[in-house]
C-alpha cells in the first residue's frame, strides 16, 4: 500500500532542486534520491499514449534528463549538452507508477562525458540508455554557476 499523499516525494526521495529548464516540466515534479544517486517522477495519465501506457517519448525525455543531470553533477557545471543519446525501450509504465532513473558516468575527457543508465519501475526495466555529453567551453564573463 502506498501511504504517500499526492504531491509528496516518494519515500527515499526529495524534490529535485537542480536546474533542469522548462522543457521537462510536463514530466511533473522531479525527485532526487536522498543520496543523490538517481531521479524519479510519478507517471500520470498525461504521459500516456492511446494504449494507456507511458509514451516512449516521455521515457526518453526522462532518460535524457536523468543522464544529463548526472553528467552535470559529475563535472560540476551546467555547461554540458547532449550530443548523442541511444535508448532501447523495453516496457511501459502505467499511471500512478513511480518511474526511476539511474545513471553512471563511465568516462570523462576534456570535451566529452560518456554515460549510461536505465529507467525502471521497481525491478522492471523500462528503458536502457547510453549517451555522450559535450563539455561546453564557456567564456569567463559568461561563466555559469557550478553545482
């Protein structure tokens, strides 16, 4: 039984305060694990396709967000951009399910960050992903805040 109240962060999570821009607002509140090791959101009707399961595009948007925020934390900067994201859709989420994403940075070079991750509902894998993020060169006067 789920004792959470609507809008409350799931157990083990808090509302994510990392800047992620307006594009991902349709996902709804984004949560971050208390230890910072992953992200989550609650699937809703608005995320579903005509078959009543979460649309693959929403899963890919969340994967991009979870992997990208993980990269930002790893390099300590907002100045990164997705240059490649490969996703394999495995299963779908249903409204009310907690969708969780985890990512691991596998290599950091001077200009590229390599990352892989997965999106799950409990033990059920919904999506696997791997990607490359470009470390952007920032002019000193335009430097973004570090994380």
